[in-house]
C-alpha cells in the first residue's frame, strides 16, 4: 500500500519526478534561501504576501515562497536552445487564507527557451499525466490568454478597466461584466462578444469549430492557430480525454501570455495544478526567452486521505506463535509488496486491508 509509511505527497512527488525525467527534463535543485529583494520586486506575482525573512551577515534573506522566480533568476537561456528542468522543492507560505505559514512540498517543471508547438504540447501532456498520477478522475482546463486579450482590447485600451474585466472573467461573472461595461460606458456589442467567449467551454473538438469565427472577428487568428496546433498534437493520446477548454481560466496579464491551464481532481475543492506561459515574467526579469511550466500543489493531496486509507495492508495478529513463524509470515507478506503490522494482540483502534491471525 503506497503511502502507509511514506506520505501521499512524497509518493506522488517521487512518481512525478520519474515521469519528468523520462521525457528528458533534468533535475534542478535550488537553495533554500533567496535574497529578499527578489520577492519585493515581484510581490504581486506571489500567491502569498507573507514572506519569512532573516538577516545573515547584514543581508536580508527569505525562505522561498515560490520556485519559479528563483529558477528564472538562476537560469541563463541560450539562443536557439530549450532548457527542460524539473524540481521537487519545499516552499514556505500560507496554504489558504487565515492559515499559518507552512512548509509545503511542490513539484513541477519549466521549459525555457525558443518554444515551439511541440514544446507546448509536451508540457500540456505532462500536466495531464501528472494529474492521472494523482487521480484517474481529473480534468485539465485550458485557456489562451492572447485570445482573451484580443477580445478585451476591442472593448477598452484602459489598463485599469482591462484588469477589472479580467478579474470578472476569471470569476466567470457575466452579469458583472455587463454591469461594469454599462457603468463605464464601454461598447455593448464587444462586451457581449467577450461574454460569448467566456460562455464557450467543453471538449476541444466541440469548442474549436465554434471558436474559429469568433477569433477571426476579434483579430485573434494567430492565437487561435497556435492553440489549435498544440491541441492537435494531443489527439489520440492519454491526455485527450482529460482536456477542457474554458476561457475563464485566466491569469494576471502582467506576467502571463499564451496558454494558461489548471488541473482539478475529484474530491479536492481547489486546483491541484497550475501552469501556463510566462514570457512576460521572463522579460521583466531581463531574460530574453519564452517559458512555460506548471506546479503541482502536493499539500492538497492530504485532503484525499480519509478513513478508508489503511494503516497497513495486513494486520498480522500472532498471539503465542513462535518468533520463527512470525518472521516467516512477515517476510512472505512483505515479499508480495504488502505493508505489514505484526502485533501479539489486535489493537483497539486502526484500519487495515486484511487481518491475519497466526495461531499456534
């Protein structure tokens, strides 16, 4: 039974690292501490605004609340090349609002350089496979931010208004978008076209034919072509059945562009995977390269562990049996790949796959 003595998070992290390595991604190890100024400069990028700091020889350092920023700072992109890296790291932040800062295990990958259609499709495929390692009942929700931005530009050029509309789009709040547009005297026709885009969701084969004329009208042919080409490479693959297009899956336009995607599994209220292209973040950090990646939030997996998770595959109650018989029974069961808890009497509490009684 995987996870009896090793946490579910550790088990899945190991499986994902093996998966990423199989596709040629190389392990990347980061230092535990970072210069605090990195997080000050990009504080609006972070998921949490609380950073643990300390002083070392007069220099202000921080326990890293994020992996991507540290990785980008360290990587030197090479023209015409692509770096494929994966990590298994702890970050330090609040899992959810109101909770104390904790050490959270996170794994993910980054693909940095001159990205092409295959690179993007490979990352999406690996995101889907990562979700399958967590649960067979999972979905990968995909959006295209350049396409959404084309619809927004037709409504307004005002940065604040676009940010407000993007926030409402992320909530899929269509009445809120219409009300905001009316109150701000924005064009009603173009606003309704944005609402039509956000209402469009489903399997790629169902959505793309309806999306094409909408994208052409919005002047987003290139974004549509890029999305279609990436999804075409995922046809007839294990990822295909998990994909869903939904253009309310948006991210901060200051840092992200192109593909954006979220991973959800049954039984978890929040996304367990988040990813996308972040060329704009690369540019803001002085790196002239494209980038795409995702992170798996392994702290969420503890919510999947319930009362049905056994303490051991087998409880071996051996009573007065000889030590030799107990040893032989334990060796036989563990050789079968089972976890075994051997006790002289049955405990008052516990949950086990099976219970074997070894009597003299």
